[in-house]
C-alpha cells in the first residue's frame, strides 16, 4: 500500500485532473456497491420480518453475495485512500466470520462408511451427522440401556451424498431449491416432483451397493435368529425402511413428514431406499423445513432399516403429557391393536392410559377407544388392547429414556404376539416450561377421566347467550382461533384453503402441514394428540380439536366460528371474550424461520454507527454489514471532498455552495459543471453552477411553496438526540450534502437529519441516454409516519413516469429515455419533493393527510408540465 500512497500523492500534486477522475471513478464504483449492499440488506430484512418463507439456500446465497459486495465496497474505499483505513479489512473479516458461522458449512462427504449396524455404530451426539436423528437415538438406547430394540442398520448420510454424486443430482437440486417460495405453492409442487423423479430414476453406485448388500445379509441373519413371534415371519425377512434425516427428531421433530416403507422385500429394497430419499423433497416436507429455516444440507438423509415386527399392539408413550392435563404428574400411553402406523397417521383413535410418574404401576386413568375405527376392527368394548403389566413397563422405559436424553420423550413402541415389547424410536417432545418442575399427583379416577376436572378449563366461559355448536371434541393442540369454516375432503383440496380459515377435515394426516401457515385452526372428525400432525401443530401453535365424528357435519362452509382448543368446544360467531383472553396470554412466538433469521439479521442489518462525529465511528466498532456500509459511505464521501491539497491548489477542488436554503453543500466539478472562473472562488453561488440537472433540482428545492427556515431550524432535537447522542449544528458532517457536477450530469447526496436522498442523473440532448435514479431512505419519526411519507412520495413520482419500489424504509425510483426538457421537469419535481419532505415523518397526521399532500403536489406539477 505504501507505493499506492506515493502514487496517489504524486497524482494529486502533479496531475490533479487525473486524480479527480480516478477518485470519481472509484467513488462511482463505491456508490454502485453501496446501492447493491443496501438492496441486499433490505431484501434479507423483508424475508426475515414478514416473513417470506424461502429455502435457506436462498438466504445463504443472498447473504454471501452481500458479504462479497461488502468486501468490494470496502476495497473501493481503501483504493481511494491507501493506508487510510488499516482496521477496515479486519473488521470486514470479523463480520464475515460471524455470519459464516451462522450460515453453517455443508460437510460434503460421499465416502465410506455407507452403512453402519446400530449395535456397533457410534452412540455419541456427534454421530447424528452421519446416522441422522432417528438412528442415533436408537443407537444411544442400545448403548446406554437394556431396553429391547430390534436389530437395525442405517444407510448413512454419506451414502445419500454418494448417491447424489453418482447421479449428478447435487447441482440440479441446489439450483431448484433456490427458487422455492411458499407464496407460490404451484411452483413448490412442481419443483418437488421434479427432484423426486430424478432421485427415483437414479442408479445406486456399485461401491455403495456392495457395502449395503453385505449389511443386509447380516441383518437378515440376525432377524432369522429372533425367537418365534419376534419378527420371524417367513423364510425371507421383510424390512421397514425409515427416514433418519440429520435434523429429524431434534428441536424440529419432522413428525410424519418423511417417508417410511413397510414390508419391504430384499428384491424391492433399493426402490424403497430411493423412495425414502425422495421423500426428503415432498411438498409437505419442504414446507416444514422452510418453516424451520433449515438448509438442505442440515437435513441430509440417512435411512434406518429394521426388521418388520408382526405387531399385536403398537403405540406411543409421552413421558410427559404435551397438553399438561395432569399438571406434569403423568405419562401418557396411546395404544392401538396392530401396527402403529394407524395411530401416527391419525386414522385410528387409541386406547389411552394416564400413568403416574411417581409410581408407574399406578394408573391415574384408562380409557378405551370409541368404536369408530375405519376400517373397523374386532370390537373390544371396554377391553383395552394393552395389559397393565405392559403399560407399566412402557412407563418405566419412558422415565428412563427421559433421564438419559435429559428431555421429555415421544417414544414409539410395538408388542409382538408373544407379548414382547420393543422400542422403535425415541425423540424429544415440547412441553410447557411450567410442567418441567412439576411432579405432583392429581386426583383422577382410575375408571376414566373425571368430567368435572377443570385442569384445562382456564379459558373464560362465554356469556349465557352464546351457544356452542360442538362441545365434545378432544384438544390435540391448544389455542383459540376465529375464522370461516373451510371444509376439505382430501389432500388434493389443500391448495384451496384460504388464509385465516378454520379447516374441517376427516382426519389429521401429516400432509396437513402444508396449510399450517394459512389455517387459523383445524377441526377433525377423527384423530388423536399422538398423531404426527398434532405434534407439528403444537410446535407451530396451531389450535386443533379432534374426535367430533359425524357431528362435524353441523359446520357449514363459510360459517364464522370460534374454536376453543383448550376445552374442545366450537362456538358460533366471533367470541370477543375468548379473543381478549388469548390476547392477554403470552404473545404468539415468532416462527422458527424468524428465530433462525434473527441472529443473522442482527449481524447484517443492525446499525450501531449512527454518529460520524463520535469516537466509536471506526472500523473497530463495526458489528454488522450495515455498519460497514455506513462507515464506508461516510468516509468515501469525505475522501471525495479531500482531493485538494492544504493550500487549495487544483482546478476542481470541492467548494462550499452558499444559498438561501439551510443545506450545507459542497460541490465538486467533474468538467463543465461550473462556469469558467469558478475555480478561483472560495465559495460558490448558484450563479457559478452550469450543470443543467443541478439547476433543475435546485429550482424545485427553492420553489415558492417550500418553506425552509422554519421547518429545518426548529427540529425536535430531543428526539434526534435519542439516536445521535448530541445536538448537531447545520455545519455538522452528519447533515453535510454534496454535488458532483458535469454539464449534463449530477450526482447528489442530500441529507436532512435522519433521512437522506441520493440522486444520480443524466439529462442531455440524447433522450435515449437520459435517466434519473433516485433513492430515499430513513427518517426520525415513527415507522407508521415514515411509511405515510414514502407513500406520498410514491404517489407523486408515479404520476411522472417513475417506476417506484418500496421495501422497509427504502424507496427507489427510476425513469429513463425522456427528452432533456421532460427529464429536467422531473428533476424539478424531485427537488420540490425533497424540500417538502423534511420532518413530514413527524408532522404527518394520518395516511389521508399524506395522500392529500400527494394530490396537491401532483396537481401543481401537472399544471407546470402542461404550461411547458
């Protein structure tokens, strides 16, 4: 950099014109990168705050583009002032490092091991990266307990990566995922189908096939060695091939979202495996993943392979009741006859056991399932499908697994025809914090739930004149919701669900996750709280009531209802008492996607450098990309104004512009922007300005209807101090504006306290070359009033051929290919708008007030254009 500094000094002394041109070229590049950085920051803010649910790969791409632009921006300043900012590169490096850590790095390892046997596989938490969540959980149970688990193997995430590599699918998948956006469900389904088809048509690489076939031989021999009734069903064992994705069964459960293939023969194994891989890209799974802000790499797929067990009874154990009906005192066991798939897909209502956490041999309640299973099973009447001894064993296992995993557990189990119990899966569940330390018994009859129990009757009882439509439902996910009824009869109807509807469905299959961002609540004829969708609904705070049976027919299409999913009641109309009660509860948590975005936006969009005069306005104090952009823009401007030497030599030195309006303005002539002889003046006036665009803007700024002195000199400095930390005079660099002028060119930065405008324009004799680009950002007023002001500006500019775009507090406008006269008239309009807008973000009384002002301005300048 020392040589560059010497060269720069020599340029300034001996060839000042070349120095100016060089600096201006660098400054133009700096402004270009600054503009792109601001647009990227605004785009990421928009995605995170609305939110706009896109694939995390798009967030990563936008963020990495932003980081590259930040580096280019900083590089332009360092070329403008070699050795002037030694701390800037390290500051950029620190910001990049912190953001890269949040984005995460994809570990691409298409290498052995492609398969692991669970009893030999690593049981540590770090093993999740290669085994996935489901398999790693079972491996820990095998390694740390004596709880029976079937023999099992897992095709690792390395195998998944090897499959993608061998078929050239990785790049194609990445490209397609970049375009995902939940606002366009038809595109989501199309992309998902294309990826699934490509996977299902792929070929298994030979090295991977050899390893897996050998492992299948071993698993088959272990299965054949099982005692009769424990899985030995034929001379050729059948398998269950289940998903075990990297993020599955963790903080995001992915309950029921991935694919499972049952009763898979050896001949059909690879087709089943590819189905499991393809299931990673189903519409419902992609929707779920996007809600959580997880990347494709964070959900790399492993496949768990288990022998098929001929189940007498199957079900789920909750080591703590997720609905907290027992105040933390019980485990909940759900059981159905036969395979557990009927329970978890919501098609069967289970027998239910509430078991004391203090004494697993003590049952707080038992309830047989109503006889509404479809297809019907042999009637059990009051007979339960699980005996007390087995229920007690399951309860003990539930407590043991909760202790091992240090979190309440959702445990899938099965019992074969010889009575042997086995655990097939254990994953964490989410329970209210208030239950985590509760361990109290509650008096509940062992004959069944007490109708007088009021443990879930915390919602207010509506007024007597309010009638319930249905009052026999079972809460599956608590909450209050209001909306019009929208009935669906099958999964093909999901795209028709309108925003804010209360959905009535026959059951609650996992595919309902596709409406979780649109529905206000769900009412189902059948289903249970142990189903996959109920788990997902609780994660997202979606109220769900199940078990209404044929009574749900009373809910007509479009009827407005209020559902109380704490009590299991549906009311006619909108019940304000319940809405007010809900409002007083804890605010609805932000979505998992927003939680994922929050720390990223903190390091991208937060602004800590607010006062250029402060000692902390340094690279060392840059905590975000926005800080870097703010610092570089401020100092880039200062560099442009420091081109002249201390003695003032040079023909085109920056000079103050004296005028009747209180803007501190410095002018730099780029060639024919000022009249001859202006270079000899210490200060300039408008008489020295020759630049047509500059004069056009100034004409608007000084229009007779613009009152400057009263408005600007009497700012609410107390409000300004809240951010700036001190009172600034009009000579402060915080308020400093500049103009770079050519004969037909002007680049202006106009600052008015807390908002600023950037104008770049060419207004010459060739209409096809003329353009105006304009940006307006910031303000010191409330967000609502800033939005009114932007809407006012938009309304005026759109009347004069500008294309206008608003994102957050940034307005961008452009127009092009107008002749010089019409271009300059629009510069008049912009100058006038800039003169009228200071403090409007504080003074505007309402949106109507802003629209009236816009209409007044449009009328004024339409008349001016007609006269011209």
